[in-house]
């Protein structure tokens, strides 16, 4: 930022070179010491110089920052709280703050999310060991340095040894930034302790994973209510980090782990899932969820915004966020079934997921195959039918293969082995398997059905879903049960009956880590009503059930509400189900969408895509249409979004990038005709890892592109 005429030439003897940022409390400058060391110097606004309480708070900030030293904090070099304009100098950290980085580049990929979570947990541990509570951990206060994140700005921190009678915490002010504050910061600000920083840590990691805060709402007041009373919105958070984030976001401070416990859990992967949410092993803490109303929020949030502190921001030009060693590539998968199928590949993948350094894809008789994220090396491939004699009996598995989920370096897939019983019968043994994403090694394999009447456990067909506890799947010889397979060992933890399949159609769905059973009741020609039940992962029993008219399916969750659309017929309305109160509301779409328009909920926006390339964007809370555009991409699969753009691709690999705010097409790539498949269905979902976009296309092929080059 350019220096202004009103900016000082120096502060505390340090020569000022540039402006880094400004806010309600002061301005942050880039300065140099006499030895040439670069510093970030915060100089408070002149109007605060005569405010005795402000000076006391500033002294506290300096004292708190001096107490903290660690690899993931910015050390204080010098300060003067008694100067005509108080100032503090910290070591300059080049790079953008987390909030700016996510706005410019979209959510972080999983490897960087792990690094962020561990770095922030270590920083908070060091802060708490120094007897300090930060109380304003937010994306703007996290700098992304080359060697890891740094926590900055202790402007509203409090030393834990201060007594409750401390006047600076008795003023009735709500201190912090609403989307990242803990419930107790609203309801009992004088009692805020170290657990508040743990809650904020979880909210910050969720923001980095999804591009939005877990409690974001249109107004600060609604945000505060959601923080205190609502469920977090975690739809776009990778499954591997859901246990970590949910632990941090416990409403009750005593139910949250300490920073040391979080580091141990991250290091050891030591999670245990209960009937409500994952908890750390051996913490010795009771799990409590108390329902409290927001008693002290009204009239204070504007003041809270005014008392947040200035971020020490760095260089605006952040480097590309790409997997280590990445280069543009396009590859076709090995076909593990060529000895059985001389025709070779016939169709495109139907799903790919990123896990660690791997992109694992499935579809068209491939149970799973792995490409290296960096260079596309196709290191292993497994057929969906691994019948020992290698013969293909043309079972119902034809065209099968999909990835059910991914977690902790594993991918969950299904197999379908055909075994000739006699000349007229070819029963199939279905299995769900957990594979090591890097090596393809089978960690466990569980039979879900064995016989001609069994049900294929495909997630695409609503017969299996991944949840943090494991895999819920249709189960049994005739497919009349559903069961939970444990994520760690594949053992059946419980089984429950499904409704009569002659009268009901059932689907298993998941959203925000929760599993739902949808039960459609048949009449002669259609489905007259659909029951939606949220399932308890510990028992499989419904926690609650609501009933809606018609044939409904879940698109996703937004602002704590499930979003449902009708499967057949024109889409005129949306049905929203509050997952806490279970109240249903109907939202009228501003423009009717045809039955052929495929709905996808991405980052809080509902998109309808048509086979001719048309895309319409709607606000699911109001039904208002934000924009309508034509991507030029026919037969596109579900769209994928970064913080700024929406991406769609065709089965042949034609790609378009649309501005998420306006719908304008701002970048395209032509299709790769060598992979085109006649009569193929819509394209597969895309996978975005930082700035690297992975596009399945054609004959079991994938290519990758840096989205900044579009």
C-alpha cells in the first residue's frame, strides 16, 4: 500500500517504508531497524492517545505478546505504550493473511489444512502456556509464512491470572469477531478462558477448508445466535478434519480439548466417535451440550466490531497454491481388466477424490486407481470384479465402481465379484473395502451381500454413504437391512431393517457428516411422500423424522438447514428442514427450473445445470436467482467452486470457469476429443486441490490445470 502524506516517517526510531494495513485501532507499517531487519510496526490512531483505558489495553497487548514466544507466533521486538502515539514493533512476516489468501485462491488443499491445524494448535499451546488467552483468533490474524502459519495481534487478549474483578473485562463489551467467537464470549464474556481460543481455532480451520465460516449469516446478530445455539455448517470440510473441527466447536467449554490434546490427536490420529460427535480419547472430560439463549448480544456487536484489532498483512502477491512438484499433465489409467475385456476402456470415471499426494478415481469396472497429484503417475489400479479365474460373466456390476468416501489416507470403495453357480445362475459377492490411497493395499474388506438378490453398495445409487464413524450401507442377502461398517476395521457395528421394498423406496444420503435415510412411499404411479430421518451413527435409529410431500432428495445443507428438491417434474420450490428444530419451510424459486436441470449446492449457492450448457445460480435461503449464464459446456457434470470461480467440464474434457458473482465465463479450455465417448452420460465431478483442478474425461482419463492460467 502507498504511504500517505499524513503517515509518519518513523516510529520509535524505526524508518517506515510502506503501509501494510489499517483498521479501527491503528495503522500497520513496514519498517526497518538500524541493522536492516524488516519489522511490522503498529501505530495506534491519534484519537486513542488520550484514552486511559485504551492505553491500559495497549499495555496489556504488549505484555501479552512479549510473554508468548514460539515457532508459530510473531515475536515482539520493541514497543512504547507511553509514546504520544503508542506503537509496537514485531518481526515482519512476509505473505498474505489467511482471510486474504482464501478470498484470492479459494480453500486450502488437505495437506496444507493439516499443516494449518497443527501450526495453529501449537501456537495456541504456546500462548496458553504463557498464561495468555488470545480471544480474537480469526483468519485476518493468521499469517501464512513460507514455513508455517503465524498467529498475530493480541490486541484484546487477556492474561489468565487476571481476577474476575479486572475492570477491563467488566465493561459489558463483547470482544472479538462474531463469526469466530466462542459461545461464552457472547453469553459470559467475563468468564472467557483458554477454551475460547480452541473454539476459534476450529472455526478458522473450517473457514480455510470451505471458504466460509461455520456460523456465517447475513447479519452479526444472526451469526451470534448460530454460534451460541446453532449447528456449524461443515458440508465442504474434508472428512479427515471433521473430528478435529467438531471437537473444537463443542458449545460447552469444558467439553473442548486443550491445545496439547489437539496436537496429540493430530499426531496420532487418535479419534473415537460417540453418538453425537467425535471426542478425544482419555481427556477425562464429560461431554455436555447445554442449550443457552443469547442474553447479552443485542446492542453490543457493533462495538465488538469496533474493538477488533489490526491485522499485520504482508505482500499482496501470494504464490500459487499447488501440490508439491506439480506440473500440468494428462494421463489414462491402466486397465486392470484388459485380460478379461479385450475391448478395453469404454467410459469415463464417475468420481475422483484427493487424499494426501494421491488422486484416486473409480468407474467403468475400475474399483479404484491412483494418479499422483504432482505428475499423474498411475501407480496402481484394481478391477471391480476380482473373480479368481478372471472370467467376465456380465453381471450387474457392469459399468460399476465408485468411491464412497475418503478419510485419513484411505478410500472406501466397493467390489462385485461374479461366481458361476451353475449354467443359469451367476451370483455376485459384494464387498466394501478400505484401501490405502497411496499403495492400493486393502486395509479391510467386508462382505455386504452374497447372492443373486443382493444390493450393489454403490453410493451413486444411494445404497451407501460415508460418515465419520464408518460406512453406512444396505446390507444382507436380500438387501433388506442397512448396517454400519466401522471405519477402522470394517466390522459390522449394528444392523437395522429397511422398510418393505415393495411399498417403499429408500436412499441413504449424507450431509455435513450426518447420515439420513430417505423413505419414499409408493402409490400406483409415483411417490406420494418422502420421510427424511437423521440417523444416530451409534445405533442406526432415527434421531428425528420429518415427512414431506412428493419425491424429494437432499441436495445439501445451508445455514443449518437441509435443502431438498423434487426428483421428478419442474422445480418450482425448495424445501428447507432445520436440523435443530426440524421445522420445515418452503421457498419459492424466482424462476421455475425444468426437470432436466441438475441441482448442486456449492459454497452456499444452489446451481442448476442443463445439458445445453446453461447454468442458473440461486440463493437457497430466498429462492432469488443471482444470475443465469451459458457456460458453453454441454453435458457438464456437477460444478466445483473456488472462492471466486465456478468450474464445469464436459465428458470430453471441455472446461469453463465462470465468475461466481456474475456468471460471466472468464476462461475456457477445449475438449480432448481423444477421450470422447459416444452416448456418455454427463461429466464427472471435478476435484480442486488449491489452484490445481483435476478433470476426469474420456476413456478413464484425467488432466490437470492451474486455474490461474484459465
